C-alpha cells in the first residue's frame, strides 16, 4: 500500500525542553520503546518526541545534544513549510478549518444540526450527545462524497481505476491506494484546501498505474494537477498547521 505520509499527535505535556541556537524553546516528549538505540522525530505540533530503549540508556539531555543539528534542521524545515502555506491561506492553527478556510466554531444544545453563518460554524446536538461526534461524521461523509466525485472525473483521464472509497483516521498517511482498488482517505483531509484533496486523489489513482514515484509517475500526475511536487511538499506545512489546531485535536479525539 502506498500513500502520502503524515504524522499526527495531540498536544502532550512536555517532559523536557530543547533550546535552539536562536533561543527558541522546543518542548520534548519522552517515551520508552523497543529497539537498541534512541529514536527522535519532530511532531506536527512542533515538539521533539524522543523514544528511549528500555533499560539503561543515555540521558534525554545527552540524546538531544547529540542530535542537535538534526533537530534544528527539522525544526527550521517545519517552520518554513508551515509559514509557506500560511502566507497563502492565513492562520490555520486556530478556529475550525474546513477545506482550507478558517471559521469560528460554536456548539449548542438542540437537535442535530450544522449551520454556517457569517464565518461561524455552529454544531448542535441533543443533551448528553457530543456535537463533535456529529461534526466528525458530517466531515467524513462530505469528504467521501468529494473524493468519489473527484475520482470519477480524474480516473478516466489517467486511465486509472478504483473500486471503493473509505474514510479513516489514519495515523501516518493523508491517503493511500490498495492493490484491491480501495482509495483510503484520512478524515484529516477535510482540513485541506480542495485543490490539495484533488492532488491526493490524482496521486493515489496514478498508483493504480504506477506504484513507484519515478519521473513517469510524476509526469502522469501532472497531466491532471499543476505542480504536483510542490503540492506534495506543501502537505508537510498543512500537517504542521493541523497538528497545532486545537479544534481538530478535539475532533480527532472522538474518532
């Protein structure tokens, strides 16, 4: 199965901090896991996640210091890509972001309903029911309809095929295409501008023809989407914005 990867973790309590050369304080989350060596990754919300092997290990400070150059490069790359998408689409880290547009978000008690008025999305749910679950289901349903509509138009242009579409909360991918012809899309794609959803649809349908990412693959995607490689890079910036968005963190907690 091939797919566009992304990382997503909800904001967590920092166990330590890392100070960059320009005096920025980066929160660090420390975990224990299998393996012989420490592992590091930068999460979308801008924290360093350090996984230490079980047993006697170097201190967290020693691991951070030994990997200082890598951490700073990854941190600057994330900041640059987040800044690039926000220069085009504005602040995506606050409010409810749907299709790349930012809305104020309110919840009310009442019959199940979703309304959009003057830049505000209001979701209603009966007493004792979660409006976020209702919102999550509406987002997933709308995303599925959008992907099906796009795929039906794009597949003939690529001479590609698909059998079904499913919406999931995938931990590491925006979307994927299986050998059985299933297009799987992350519910988080509802955060993206529609042009990027269209890119993902084209990307995954192209994998029904070519499973690699060679020049022929990118040329095929480019027949239906402008600048596919730039869009692929931009997805890292959207992942960083989504990882910092508290409303989406609450929605995903209901999945």
